[in-house]
């Protein structure tokens, strides 16, 4: 019974059936992808039919390797496997192409003997890929935090503004980071980053990270830039007083232009909803930004006290907003960088699996094991060949 | 007349000559003529068009529908050319029609020169695109040989082509996975582009195993190879009709150009 199951699970036909089933499943998933948001598609892709399919495919791969392992390893040996009895062609030495004659220096030539090892490596890498993805599934997590220019912070999992917890927390972050500098450039007037980098100091080591260039803290963890924003520097002065009662730099989600966030004043019951336009223009009563560059910055502020709307002001930096005995001013907009910390123990094993797989494919490129033997028959020098293409 | 205008004219010229060479090959009805037309089209039109676009754009012309079509033809042409040095088949016979069809579709898209976004400025994404285009070239060779096998033409076979294609296609997936991790911190997602290419990967995996089981039955393998090739073309180009929110491969493009035909 077990032998029947083993034989069934280790057939090439089953592999083909499973691959073709995978094709159908993935086509359906792609169609969903055209109509549903990526998050929903991800949930569909993790449903049990898909999990069962991938499990069967990996099991089939494993049993296929197991069944054929001896044969594959045998094919890698230096001694003849097929010859002298199992040959494709027997020919007189003088009648074989001269180019081949010149290459025959010994009585036995075995070529491409690692072809079968390539098969083992390729299929083994598929199993490793599956295990790596499983590792990522259970242990991967990421956390986001925002730092303004010159801002420093000690990061632990409690510091994250957004945190995607894993099934099992294997390791927690603990490092100090300072955002030394932010370089941002846009293409013309478009919302198109042509350059966005952040120079950071992590535990004394200085490095530069970009959206597509993470800094690896270890084999399993990395930090990268994930978003850009502005922090508004504001002050609040109470009527009759000269010195600010309140001052701060607030990190807000006000980028891209038109995005709205709000500031809750600490000492007053007011809440200010702000939009920020780096290169302000007004057309037909609508506010917009001609470009992303800080050429004509304006803050559009809607002031509330509880649910009472106190009005809208469109102000330059330094221009006061006077409301109910207080004066609010926005002094500056400072770039902020959102960083994402990623912990993924599966990634490095995935890359290793890929390397093994590609090496296996390279080994298979030259073709199957070839054997050539020179023998003497009836006083004549003969050549017997297996898998050798004389054309 | 600016260099950008000249580049676009040469692009159109490539399209027109793709159509002319296709019609001429069909009129003459000789494989050798179709083969020669393909080679001529590559070196007289596709290569200059690609180089001009490279100079005008200031970067490898591999992003967006307009540029990627040209690069697919460029890399495919070179793969076929290298293969023609080692193999005896007339492998360029479908190249003119491929040029015509790809460029008829792509010329409807925006041909403005745009700066590369940050995510497009990476060695890995370039290598990812190059390996994808090279894999496409091998796929065209597989398709050509498969059709000729079905028409019982002498001298055509799929030997080594499947392995070469699979190597470069696997490399494409691997580099894509690596770059996705660098960009998003995840090595895989359910992006329709990735899903469709996984679909093609599974299809070609099945083909490889099928070819192993059905040794000697070239006709069945050829039919399956043609189906897989068409699936791959869909994987590469169908994404252009997906909405921008569905795939990161499009979001970047939609940030800087309209992806719907004018």
C-alpha cells in the first residue's frame, strides 16, 4: 500500500497534472487581480485549494527526487554507465568526423556526467524555496517609523507607528538611528521622484538608504526608505504674551499635496486640519501645487474647537493665524522620512535556494551524459557512442 | 527636427518595414526569403531604432509599453542571430511579423521621454528586464521551431532551446523576486504580473516534463510548446490592460504616463 502511494506520488505524470493545475489556478488569480485590490487577491491566494496544490507539488518533487536519487548519483560516476553494451552507434574510427577524432585522447570519454546532479539540485532548490517561503510566512514582520532630519530615536518593536506582527516573534529590533540627511528631487513639476535618499547613522555606522536600496542590519533584517513626508514647525502665542506657549515639529501625512492631516494643540482645545502645497496655486477656487518643489509653500488650515468650525486660512510660512485669543504660525516644513524595518529569516535561504537552482540549470545546459569508447574489433579500431550527436 | 522626432520616425519605419517584409515573405512563400527579411529587419531597422531611443531617452529603453516593445524585438533579434550561428534552422522567419504586431500595438502608447523613477534605477531591475527579453527571444525560437515541426519541415528541433529558455526565464523570476525584496521587503506578492509569469513558469515546467515523457513524439511536444509560448506572450503584454492599482509594474508607469492608447 505504502509502495503504491510512493509510486503514485513520484510520477512525472502527476508532476505535469499538478503544474497544469497550477497554471489554471494562477490564471484565475490573475483575473481576480484585475478586479480586486492586491490585499484581497493575497487573501484569495492563501486559501486552502492553493495551499493544497503547492503542498502536493512539493511532495511530488520530494518523492520524485527520492525515487530517482540513486539513478542520478549513478549517472555522475566517472566509470562507464552505458558502454560497452548499451550504445547508440558503432562506427569505424576513421569514419567519424575529424573534429571528434582529434578530441579522442583516451579510450574512454565521459561528458556531462553532472547533468543528472543538475536535476537533483533544481528540484531540491524548489523544496528549499517552499521551506524559505514558509519561514517567511511564520516569522516575517515589518514595522514603520518616521524620522525628521537630524532626529534620533531608539527603535524597538514599541517604537513602530505601524507594525505587522508575525505568527511567532523570533527576534525584536533594538538599535539607535539618526536621520542625518534627506535628499529628494522631483522630475519637473510631476509627482515623480527621481532621487530620494536618506543618510542614516545606525548604532554609529553611517549608511545611505533609498526606496530600492535597503541597509542590511543582519542576515535577516534590513531598513529601507518607504515614504516621504513633511513635518510642520509651528508655534502658538497667547494674546498678550510675547513668548510662545507651544512649539513643535509635527510629523504629518500631508504628502502628496492635497493630503490632509491634523494637529491637536496641547494647551488649547483647538484642532487644526492642514493641507500643504509646496508650490501653491489657486485656479477656479481650487487649490493645487504646480510642482513638488518648495517654491511657493502654503498651508491651508481649517481650525476647529471641538465640533465648532472656526474658519479656513491659507497662509505662508510665518504668517499668523489669529483665532480666539491665540496666534498660530507655521514657520517651516521639514522633510521627514518614513523607514520600514523588515525582519525576514526566509529571505537569505530563498536566495540560497535560487543560487542552487540556477547552478542546477547550468549543469543541465550541456545536455545528457555522453559516453564514447574506443575498442578493437576484428583488428579494426572502432568507436562506440551513447547520446553522442555526430551531426 | 529633433533627435526625439527622428527616433520616433525610425520607430515608425521599423513598424512599416515589419509589415512590408511580412507581406513580401508571404508573397514569395519561401522560408529562405522570410529568414533573410528577418535578419535585414533586425540590422537595418530594429537595432538603429533601439540605439536612437537609447540616445534620446538617456537610459536603456526598457520601460513602458513603447520602449519595452522595441527592447523585446532588439533582444529577441540578437538571441535569434546568435542561435542562427550555431543551429542550421532558418530561425528568423517569424521575426518580421513579430515586429509588425508588437509595434502596431506599442506605437499607440505614449512615446514621450520620461525620467526613470527611483525603482527603475537599479542594476537588478535592468538585469531582470534583460533576462526577461532574452528569455522571450528563446521563446520565439521555440515557437518558430514548433510551428515548423508541425509543418513537417526538415531540420527543426527543440533540442537545447527549452533548457536555454528555462534558464533565462528562471533568472528573470529570481531577479524579480530579489528586486521586490529590495523594494518592498517581500520576495513575492500576488501582483498579477508575477502571478501570470508564475503561471507561464509552471506551464513550461510541465512542458519540460512532457518532453521527457514523450521522447520521439515531436508533434505533441511542439503543440504544447506553441500553447506555452502564447501564454508567455499574454504574461508579458496582457498586463497593459490591467488597472494601475493591481500591479506595481504599472503604478510606476501610470505615475509618469498614460497607459491607455491615445
